[in-house]
C-alpha cells in the first residue's frame, strides 16, 4: 500500500452514466457504457490502483459476467482496490417497501464484496430521509454486524449536505462512534467537506479508527442555486477548484489513513470525454496533487 494509491470511483470513470439529480435522461442510465474490461485496462494504463462499481452497474455487469469473471479481469489488470456502492434505506423499518428493495441490493453487494475482495462498501442517505438518531445508530450497528458475518469489507457511512442525519462532521462521527462497530466508519469526500464548510483541522476530531475511506473532489466554495445539480454535474478534478485538498490529505495522513484515495468527480464535462481522455485527466490531476510535498508529521 502506498500513500499515493488512486482509486477511480464509479461516477468518475463511468462515462455517460447519469446519476439521479443530474440533468438529462435518468431511467436506465446509471450503468456505464464502458465494459469492465475497458475500465480495468485504462485504469492499469494510467497507473490507477483501483475502481468503483455502483450497485445498478453491478446488476448490469452480472447480466454478462459471473462475479468470478469480474474478479479475474480486475486481477489480471493488476488492480488492488475495489469500491462497492451505494446502499440506502437500510435504516427503514423491515416492512417498508423501500427497505425490502434495499435488502435485495444489500444481498447483492455483500455477495460481491466477498467474492471480489472489496476494499469497502459505501452507504448513506443521499435523499435525506429523516431518521431518529438512536434508530440510525442501532441500524448502522446491525448493518455492520451483518456485513462482518459475510465478508471482510468495512462499511463506510458518507456524510453529505443532503443527509439531515449526517450533514455535519460531528453528527456523522456520533453515528459511527455510537454504533461502535470495528468494521464501520466514515467515508470522507472532500466535495461534501468543502460544501459543508468543514476545515481540514476539524478532521482531527475523528477517532482515527473510524477513518475508513477518503475521496478527492474539488469545487468552488460558493454554491450554485441547485446544490444537488452542482454535486452531480459540476465538480472539478483534484487541484482545479478552491477546496484545500492538500490540507485534508495531510490531516488524514496524520490520522493514519494510507489510502487508497478515491477520485469522485461527478461532472458533465468529464462524462462527455472518451474513456481514454477521462482516465488521462483523472491520473494527471490527482498524481500532481499527491506528488506535492506533504506537511503531515
């Protein structure tokens, strides 16, 4: 493991695949037009060490491949880190139809995590369903316990402005610390940290064992009128915005985080590029950021 290992997150490497909240067609568009072989080959070509898969893309890939085939293609490319995402609605009552649909996604993600050797599984509450804090803590603990019984990938809860239960660093910390799961922690995306106004020094309040995964994404401090649309279409590659990415990186290194560094840039401009151009841009900008002299001690 290196301090400079880079993982190309799903939405950064999926081409014209369109996330919910972004302008443009949504139905049937969350899976990548790029094959898994193409993504793995280009990741290896530019020196990335890992890739991500979104749950609907995983379902689409499994229409053509077995999990063992996906693992073989990944391994043959010399890649090491695999991210699986995204699980929502695990905090809802068992009889809620949204929870039943989420449980089906959970089963598929957990099976994939075991067979693909996933680095982590990312979870959260993108659409901001209000949940009583005590129930959320209990549900996160139960989710982590279920995960631990089936695979070794930790569960990473992503804080974000849209999640009323985790729209601040301290709220997010209280969830994972309250659950106290050895395989549960935080996914820290510099886009959300920047938009929430979290300064790098504030990350030092996180107990080090709960820093599970870190993502790099740049942007402008001033919000556009529609933050969801900005989040899904106007992020910037590392080093091309106003966020203090170097500061975030240095504090996380001080806390003991050793990567991989996910690059999660949801961008209409990036989606318009060819697969080769996109991977070239990801590698060029992120390597330049990670190559600067470190201030961590």
